[in-house]
């Protein structure tokens, strides 16, 4: 495979993700090509008319003006259609690329490495914006230039073969500027994308941690980092632009040589004076779009680097795999069972042979020292990750059970809700943040009252970005309200009362006690744990519930639903 084909692979590889937009890209190519040919024809006709008027002092005939006027009108309509179609296509391509990335992030993030998502965000925002112009405009420009050059050479060959040869030589000179300096352009393009992406990554990180920046006085170190990264990007951009200008000078020299060569050729061949202008303009109209296309090709390395980053993000391995056929959820209340579960982060083993049984309708607490794996149990029970070894199962009120990995994700998320300690709230009203399609304002208001929030917010209250207008405890209770309004069959909570005072914590525990959901609650708070049916101690050595707790779970399974 040639270097050119290999270098184009990142850009062509994304075409498969554009779906139906490929037809729109083809339609835009046709519009731009016909528009370019019309422009060349208009230029040649005008040059011919000027030549006849100056040399022969003849006015163009009526048919000439009719043809010229038709071409001008057609060119105007094509230009309008091209601009309208290409701009609409650009936005659709941008949306499709971002949605494709979102779909990949939905299954690949969060990874078990808890990586920083700044790169993912900057790729979705910055690199896709670079690419939408390429697919909506640049591809059409390159194809139109090729078609225009071919038609111009054919016409010149019919009229005057020598001029076609001169023009072909000029085209070859123009095209030699494409591989000229290609390696340097590739290196500088990758350097520029890397530097600007690093700057975007850092800005995303800073925006996500403004409270820490303010609280710890990190302004100056961050300013210094941003200045250094910005300066690096500026240096890369400067070197790249200098290279582009040198290549542009070479292309302009080639176009000038074509014009001079054609002029010498027509004079040497004794071409009638009234045809000189038209032939020179025809040659230039053949070469000039190719020179523009060569300039565009010189800027492709930056786009290829952006496409490579998008391609890398789209090949992120999924956080979850499905190695079992789909199976329906058991009817009725659901329980949870983890058998011999093992899980680790890189080389650090967190769970090893972990066992846990939560009977349908049972409320179970998890406690243990920091680092013992409680939050990991939450992630595995919620199927945010899959265990390295062992199984996680959903258990019905009878003897039936199904591996959690065999349940359709939509059905699983409807039946199971998780409230993480550092979970997010989206900007908008309370109603938008917590309500589901069937939730009424009356239900929201009742739940806000039970959680002690009715005096602070209403369903129409705006909570700000990430719930910024609320306190930490208020955000925690609103995240809980969002889960409760889902009416899940299993509810998993990670430190639901950690940010609350005693009175508010009691309101939360009183609410939880009334819920029919099967519940797994991680907490360090003894009052919260005391309100549950039983408590499992998670230790960093084994991470398993003890035999007493396992026996209590088996005993509870038969009457948990009835008692609750």
C-alpha cells in the first residue's frame, strides 16, 4: 500500500460512520463540480468576447449573450445551492461524528482506570469541528478540481495539442508541491493537533475543577501551564504556516509559468490574435483550481491527525462485554447475588473471591475501611464494569436467576438504579434533572418534602450547571430523588447520608425504609446502617460477607418480601 493511501486512511476510515450523509457528500461534489466548470466556461467566453472586440472590433452576437447569461444564472443558482447544501451537510456531519463518539463513550466510559475525560471532551468538540469542513467542503473541492483539469486538458488538446502539453506540464509542476515537504507537514500537523488538543484537554480539566482552583489558589500554576501549552501550539502553527507559504509560492510560480508558456506557445504557433486571450484563460482556468486543490492537500496532515484521534476514540474497548445470550429479567421483586467475584485495577487486586447475596426486597448495608472495595462492589452490582472472575446475578423471588451480563441494557437500567457519592446532575430545572416521562409535579413535590427540600426548591427551580446553586447535601438528596422516582426494583446507594446532618440523614433513612426496592447501601454512618435489615463487612483481605451474614441472607430470602 502506498504512503498516500496509508496517510489518507484516517480520513477515509471515518466515512463508514457518516451513514446516509455519504449521499449528501456525493450530491455536494456534483454541485461544486458543475459550478466550477460553469465558472471556467464563463471566464473563457468573456475572454473570447474581449479578444474579438479588441482585435476585430466585433460585438458578440445575440446567442453569445444568451449562453453567457444562462451560464451566469446557472452559476449563481449552483453557488447558492452549494452553499446551502454544504453548510447543512457540515452541521449534520458534525452532529453525526459527535453522536458516534457519544455512543462509543457510552459503552467505553467510565473505564476501570477512571481516566481523565479531558481528551475525550476535546476530541468530541475540537477535532470533529476540523473534520466537518473536510467532508462537507474539501472533498467536493478536490474532486471538482480534478474534473475541471481533465475537461480543460481535453478541450485544449482538441483546439491546440501543444498548449495542452504546456498546461499538462504546469499541472505536473503544481502537483509536485503536494509530496514536496509532505513529511514535514505531517510532523508539524501532528505536532499542532497534539499541542492544541493538550491545551483543550487542560482547559476542560480546569473548567471542571474551578472550585479547587479557587479553593487552593492554583491560578498562577494553571496560568503558567496554559501559557506554556499555548506557546507550544503557537510555535507549531507558525512553523506550519511558514511551510505552507513556501509551498504556496512554488504553486504560484507554476501557475505563472503555465500562463507564460501558453502565451509563448500561441504566439509561436501563429494563433489568431483574437483567440489568444481565450486560450490563455482556458489554460489558467485548468491549472488554477488544481493549484487551490494542492494547497488544500498541503493542509490535510492536520485533518488526518484529527481524524486519527477521532478514530482512536472510536476504537476504545467497551467497558462491558456480553458473552451470554440475552435473557429476560425474572418477574416480581429482584435480588442480587455475587459469586466468587474478583476484580482489580491494573496490578492492584481489590476483590478476590467476593460473595454476597441480597434477597428480593432485602435492605443490606456494606461497610468497611477505605480501599476495601465497597465502591467497586457498587460498580459491579450496577454493571458499570464486569468482574474479572466470578459472576453477578439477578435473582427472582423463586429459584430463578439470570446473569446480569445477559440482561438487555435498557431493561437493566429500568429495573436497577444507582446513586453514586460523586454522581452528576445536569443543568436545568429540578423537573428536568429528576423527572421521568411518567413523573408528575405532585410526585416530585411530595418527594422533595420528604427529603427536606420543599422549602428550598420546587420542580421549576433552576439548579445551575451540575447543581451549582445547591449545597452538597442538597445535591445528594436530589440525586437520590432522581433514582427513587425511577421506581427501581433494585436500588444501590453509595454513601447516601455522607454529606448530611443528623436531622436530614434521618429523613433520608426514614424514606429508604419505606421503599419496596431491594437495596444495597454503602455507608460509614452507623445510624444509616442500623436502619437496614443487615450489614455486611467488606474487608480488604477477602472482601466477602461472613458465613453468618450469608446464612441470614438465605433465611431472609423466604420472607423478605412479605415482611417489607
